[in-house]
C-alpha cells in the first residue's frame, strides 16, 4: 500500500515524532507532505523517509481561530490543495496527521477518491480549540475519513463527545524503540558533570514551552523543595509562546531560583537527559492527549510524576508505575517530589516496574503492526 502522509508542521512536536515511527516501515512506498519547512523535514530525511514541503507560505489558521479567520485562509490554501491532489493520485491512501492536514486531506480524498485516515493526536475540547475548529475537525472526519486513529481513550472520548462517530475510531498508542532509552552509566555521569548537576537531585521537565504544558507549576513546586533539588527545563517555545518564556524567567527570578532552574532549550538527546534526571515531572494544566514524555521517562527507568488528566491517566497508575498529581497544584507536586526523594527504594522499584511494563506495552514494532492491520483490514487489495 502506498501512503501519502500529510502534516502541517515544520517543527518536531509529539505528533510529528510519532509520525516518523509510523511512516518509516513504508520506506519508498510513503511520502510525507509537509505544509511548512523546518527541523521536522530534516529529521524525516535523517530517517530516510521521503519528504516534500508542499506549501510555500505558512498557513495562518490558529487553534483558536473563528469562522471568519478560517474562511479567509481558504484562498491561501488553494495552491497547496492543487499540489496535494496531484500527488495523491499516485498513492492509495491519504493519512492526515494534524488538523490542517485533515482539511486539505479531506478535499483531496473526495476529489481523488482515495480513502482518508485521520490520526487524531489532540483532545478535541474547548480547553484546546475554538468551537469553529472543533466543528470543522469533527465534521470533516465524520464525512470523509474511513478511519480515525486516536492516540488515547481520552482523545477518543473527546472526539465522540464533540460529535465524532465512535465507529470510525481505533485507539493506537504511540510506539517507542526501548533500546534507544538504555543509556550507559558512564554517559549519564558525563551529562550530569557537563551540566554541573553531579551532587544535585535533578527534576526534569521535557516539553515545549507553552502555558498548558505547565512549566510554571514545576517552578512553583521547586520553591517548596530543599535547596539541593534542581530543575532542568528541556524544550523550546515551538509555536511562538515567547510571552510565556519571559514569564517563566521572571518567575524564576522572583522566587530566587536562578541557581536551581536550567533552561536547556530544544534538545535531541532526550533519552540521555531523562536518564540523567532523578525524577521527571509532567505538569500539563489541560488534559494531555497522550504524553510521549511520560512513556519516555519510564523507558529510561526514571520515576515519573504526571498530571492526573487525559491520556496520562491511561499511562500511569499511581504508586504502581509512577505518580499522579492534581493538575495545576504546585503544593501537591512539591509534596510528591519530596516523598520520592525520601522513599528512594520504593520510588526505584516503581520506576523499574514502569520500565518493564512500558517496553512491552509501547513497543514500536507491535504498535506498527496494529496500524498495518487496521489499514490492511479496511483498505484491502491495495
Ligand atoms: N522533545 C524533544 N526535544 C525537546 C523537548 C521535547 O525531542 O527539547 C520531544 C519529547 O521527547 C517528546 C516530544 O518532544 O517525544 C513531545 O511529545 P509529547 O507527546 O510529550 O507532547 P506534545 O509536545 O506533542 O504535546
Ligand atoms: C500531540 C499531543 C501529545 C501526544 C502526541 C503524540 O502532540 O499533544 O499528548 O503525546 O501528540 O500522539
């Protein structure tokens, strides 16, 4: 089966990193069409995945756009649409990985009579999207998609609640290559040394810098932890959240935590950095659709504390393979961080258990098989 994958982003967010793993097994039988140039294209090339940037200018519709703004962008979409239609004729299936890809993919699917798969990586609720964007996504998925792959039960529930047809959906979690997360002790020691963290208790946060990812919650919690507890914030403002970045720096200064918070920016050595942490925290203030960083921390054998909402609740069972805290509650987070550092043995047992379960449950080979079976069973003879 030849697949045309479509993704609107030039930047490597979680949905894009997930797409790398999905497209890879298809080799030359796949093409990833992007609506923006950037680091994601380079990553795809490094993985030998055929990629083409299809849009010549960025698409202006935002997650909170109203109907008027959405309609105004249609004119701008025409050249992109023509390109996609031309390419889609050479493929058996269109696989839309993001919402704008769904819009273009739906029209192209209709006009070329190629089936459409929508991989939904988002919780379609008003906490994340404008009413217009919600309605557009659900309506297009209902009318044009033959299959909606959802990244968690939480994303599925929100889709159905927003009016999506449940019979279209299939839950497929993100897959991971567990051996990429096994880092030798010497390498871990070196990283801690390079970052000047040898004698610290290091709490890591690995997300793009965005208000709903809640880095401010960790900073506030840190102020309630003993002085040897230090945080590293790994990630950048991928989608223009510069105000938030400024606020975070201001918060650190106001709390006099300059020596205990390190902003490392976007990094490609996530397994190494996560392994160098004593604890990883996930602090999203709105429900996380899936939460790749939670699974990645587990695969590194680093204990993880996640915000109790959305997909994170499908990944973490409190006290069994990690810890859950109420979203947006820094005091509670501080309490759990402190107890993890006090009860070292229990915490280590939980992290070990998490690593074992995660390496089986999210094995990329099994996840890819699930996707292949879904596609084969619905779109046979291709
Ligand atoms: N990530 C990365 N470099 C960074 C920060 C994050 O490669 O500096 C990766 C991280 O390891 C994870 C992904 O970005 O695989 C983020 O995915 P997640 O599902 O946690 O959140 P999203 O940003 O997609 O909402
Ligand atoms: C999205 C979601 C994130 C999820 C990722 C991969 O970017 O925000 O929670 O882990 O997609 O499915």
